[in-house]
């Protein structure tokens, strides 16, 4: 009889448990993370009203959420930043400190660079998947091919590798949706969007994490002919080309590239379609939207498609133009519409922030370096308590040289690894980093440099090596 009662009790409780689990899952917010490639902060209208480019859909996210005016990528090039988003760690901890493969050297020999994200890393996708989230990936991975593809790191395993160069860095869901004509969709923007819209519609009744790392606006640039024609007309009243100098590299000082503008509009329109799918499926009040870029705009090489002024430099450089990003977060019930936040955050911070937005416990042994900025999303004051760091012991394709950076409060110190030169800037007072204050502030330089050296030791950062004479 006792066992009969237990069986009856179990049969009664089981449906209630399943119902509670289903209700709990339904209450978790969906998360859509949109990552642009090489998009500069000053390219986006809500960050730069004078931009030559047009980004109404990206701007609409800012109207409904929080725009971060001092958001940073963990590196001035792509792969390390992408790894930092996935792991919540600074790039030296997982061994990818340059784009994959990265092989340039110069006056010194660049440090070794990993060619994949180690499988031992527990990514934010894995953490969310293991908590009941459906996951989605389409676009640029650039953290390893073969067995190191997104399917090994928390995303669906039935992904097709696209371009086989550079370790098959592009991946898409297997699908019966025909891929758009390449001449009209050179960066697979429409292909990514079509799959994302389909996924959203199919998963509207359960929480999902959709990671959309678009290929645009990376070179080589290209777009539909009618969009190029539109901006060719607009450029008739745009400033003519103007150039500056950054070490041995020339740097673009104006925005007027018509093909780049057309490619960005194509990306913006695609983002609008994703936002439209959220609205159409009745998910707007429980879907977190994140928009960011992986590094600064390309201004010093490879076609010089954009300008980051008033920010100095661009992709591949330690200055604000290389690492400051257009971050926008819309979290219904959390963020205030049209709000801004001027507190520094960095791409390692997404992991713990997303966990908390999903109502999950933090995993500090996984996201070692990330700090949840949920309080900032709520409009609260948050003391970060520690500086921000960067480590780039490489020569980039954009003319930059090996360097390290620390941002501590208002102060930013850059160390050039070729000769040990140090530059000090007060960022709020000198956003363009035109006034090196190192000589006037030797004590501050010494303090920040010591912290930078200590941090490199803590994370096991590899350094460039001198050439044998």
C-alpha cells in the first residue's frame, strides 16, 4: 500500500513539475546578440549624428534601450574579441591574441597565436544551452574550424562550414532556404538574416539564444547596385577625401565611401528584419537585443573605407578608434528607453551579464575577467573595481605594432613593445588622444605600467621576442 501511495503521489507531482519547468523556461528572456564586423563607433547614426552612413534600424534599438558611450572590444582585431565574448575571459587566457591565423612580424617577432578556441572553455552558448535555451548560429565564427567549429561550443552541431579558407571561419545552419545571389549579397547578410528569421519563428514558445555575427562591413566591400547608386548621389555633397598620418600609415579623415555606405545600409536593413521577426512573433517584451562590433572601423589600410574621427586610429591600433565600439542593449523591463551610460565596459562582460539577464547564477570560474553590468542596464551606479586591459603582441594588417593597454579610471596607458615607449592619455579630457601626458605625470605612468605588467603575469600573456642580430 505504501508503494501504491508513493506511485500515486509521483504521478500527481510529475505533471506539476513539468508544468513549472515549462513556465520557468517560458519566463526566461530570449537573447539576440548581433555582432558587426569592423564597424566603427562613428559609423552608427545614434553615436554620430553627422555620419555619412544611414543606420535607422540600429538606431531604433538605442531608442528602446541603453547606448554605451565607452564600450570596448577586448582587442583591436576580431578573433580575440570574439573569444572574449564567448568565454568572459581576456584573450591571453585562451591563447588567441591576434586574428586567426595572424603571422606578421616586424622589428620584433610576434608572440605565438592560437588557431582555435580550446574545447575546454565553457562558452556562454553552452551555459545557456545547458539551462534550457535553444541556440542559433549563422555567420563568422573565426575561432577555429574542423572539430573547433561552433557546434563544439554550444551551438547546433549540424552547421555547414562555408568558405574553407582560414580554417572555415564561416558557418550556417543546414537549410532548404536558397542562398541569395552572391553579387547581391556578397557578405551573406541576407543568408544569415533569412535563417535567423526562420529560427525565431520556430522557437517563439521557448527561450533562445541567437548569435548573429555578420560578415559586414569587413573588406572586401560590396553591396547591391541600387544602394551604391543611392550613395553615389549622396556623396556629391559629402566632403572630399582628406588624409592624416599614423606612424607610417595614412589615415582616412572623412566618411564618403559609397560602397561601404551601401553595404552598411544592407546590414542595417537586415537587422531591421530580425527586429521585425521579434515583433511579428509577439516576443518584443521578452527578448534582449544586443548590438556591438568586434573592433574599430578600418581607417588606415586595406582600402581605407571609413573614418573614426574624432577617435584616433582604427582597427589594429591601440587608440580609441581601434577598440571603442557601438554597444547598444535593449532589455525589456530592465533598460530605460533612450538611455545612455558612460561607464566603461568591455566584451568580457557579456558572459556574466547575460547569465544574470537570464536569471541564472554567475559562474566566476568560467567568466574569470567579466563583470556583469546589469546594474548599469538598470540605471544604477556600479563601481567596477578593477582596470581594463588589452594585449596585442602582434603586427596587424592595418599598420599597428605590438602593444599593451591599461584603462584605469580616466587614464589610459599604452606600452609599445618594440621599444618600450609609453603614452598616457586622459580620455574624458582628450578623446582624440592628441596629448601624451606621460612626461608630466611620471608617477601615474609608473603606477599604471606596474599594474599592466602584473596583469600580464596573472593571465600568462605571451610577449614578442627580439630578433637575433
